């Protein structure tokens, strides 16, 4: 059996890739992850944040294997087929992420990246690993299983995706917020019965490590993912994408790389669901280089709006930020832009940062984090910890930012901050 050993800066062990996972990693649709940044525009804030989705995918795969080993040591019956499906699902869970993924979703493609991931698995992973393994991995990702702990390991409040990206993003950003005790959390994973079904839990001795993880997640969201300068850069990218979309709809020619052009043509020809094979074929040819080169071409576009937006991005002239503005302030800023001959559709961007560090159980939301006590009883984690940390994290925090992409157009310099 073919085998590769991969070093990772986060973990002491080698990440070991064997067939059929190695077969998947070697495919062009997966290798493209090397050319897509995990954090998109965050490197404009944290220059070290240039790590790739390839690294994260391998890290999630590795942690899925560690979680399986821990559960099996505790006597959880997991068949080889189930174990392979879990690891495959962890490896390919982000297939639907393209360059600047969320900005792409919000402007040019009206399909969530999760749906793209499922379609890409059907299109590209199935021929490599076969129907049985693909079907089971898809079921685990979607939650279509009578053993919910498999889904919770992939998409829950304590999943291998979050465990890896928090640690990885923190490392490459140069922050200490995400230094999660992953080993302790994985070591204390177990399953319990809830309404006759196996669900994920941690042993009581791992509760404080989970508390630290929840705090780290909360801090990382506000320090990195919702950093106002990162959001400002995303807003500028989205303004460019909106202008490209509108110009194409009006019949104008927009300079694009061949791969970007092919993707947008395919999407325009076959928009919406079900996702057409031509869209999928074009999507896997798209990476960060296509966006970067296209932006450089847009800077020399005949369209003054697109050219201006592109130059602002290339020169890092990021938007000014107005925090929690009143409706009147937004209207005043919009009018100020118009007086300068700038269309607010492209020069005024609003973003809402919304975060709940921990969610209690409700039927429509994520499952809770369960703790199996030494007595054998099961409790929700906020009822176990001696502090109110988790209860505090359950309170939603909302921050509204309005970005004036034309930095020179301002309302009150005292109320605004630069990007």
C-alpha cells in the first residue's frame, strides 16, 4: 500500500496518508487547495496568515484519525468503513471553498459552499474512492446517520474542523488566542446515549480544556475573522465583484483570466440548483491567482468604477470604518458619496459581525456540548463548570460596521477609523 508521511508545524506526529486518501489528495481538484489561502484577506492584517486550505484539510483529516483512535480506545464500536468515511469527510469537507470563498458566495455565486462541496464530492471524489465510501462520507457531513456523533465530529460545536483552524489560524497570525489543548480534548472524547442514539460528549476531566477552547474560539473571531480591517478588505473585494457582475449583465466585456472567465460563463449559463457539471468543472480550475491577476487587469479597465476599486485594493487603501452608525449617519454618508460622484452601491458597504461563543441546545440549532460526569450522568457543559464563562459566551454579540470605500469621503473624522 502506498503511503506518505507529511510534517505539519502544529502537530508532533506525522500526518500519514494512505490509499484511498492519498489518491484523493493527489487529484488536481484537491491540489488546488495549495493555491487558496485559508484566511483570504486576513493577510492584509496579519502578514503571516498566508497558509493554505491544503494545510487545513490535512490537519482536519489528522484530527479525525486521532478522534477515532480515542473513541475506539474507550470501547466505541466503529467499523473500518465508518472510520474511513469520517476521515474522508474531514479531508474533503471544504471542497466547495473557492478563492475568497465567502466574498464569492455573497456576490457572484448564490450557492453556499457546503452545497458546492457535496456536488464536488459526487463529481470528483466518487470516481476515485467508489460509491459506498462517498455515500457514507456525504451522510456523515449532512447528518443523515443514525449515529449522530459522526456528524458532530465534522460539524458541531466541538468538531475537528474548528479544532484545527483555530490552532492553525492562531499560529500563522502570530496570536496566542487559539492555543487550544487539542490533545486533552481528543483524549477525553466519548459517546453517550441520547434518546436512543449515540451522541458526542467529553469526560468530566476534559471540561476545563473545552471551556478554554470555547473562549479561544470567541477571541479568535473578534481578533481575526471579524477584525474590522479584514472586514473592510472583504467589503472592497465584494464591491469589485458586484461591479464585475453588473457590468457583465449589462453586456460589457470585463477582463478576466481564462479560468475566471470560464467559471462566470458557466455560472451565467447554468445558475442555481442543481449545480451543473460545467460549473463544477470550471470551479475546480479557479484559485487565488485568478482573482489576483484579474484585479490587476481591472485596475486598467476602461470602467472608472472598477478601475478605482481595484487600485484601492492593490495599494491597500482600505475603506474607512464607521462603527454602529445610526440610520441617519448612513444616509448622510451615502449622500456625501453621491455629491462626490461615487455610487453608494459600490462605495458603501455594511457588514454585521455576529458571534455566539456557545449555543445551548435548541432543535433548530447546534447540539450542546455534553459532559459525562464521573457518576455516569450526562450534563450540559455550562452546568458542570464552576464559573459562568460558558453562560457568558452564550450571549450574542453584534457589531455593525459601515465602510466608506472612498476614504476621502468622511462624515466626522472623530467617529471613523482607518483600515
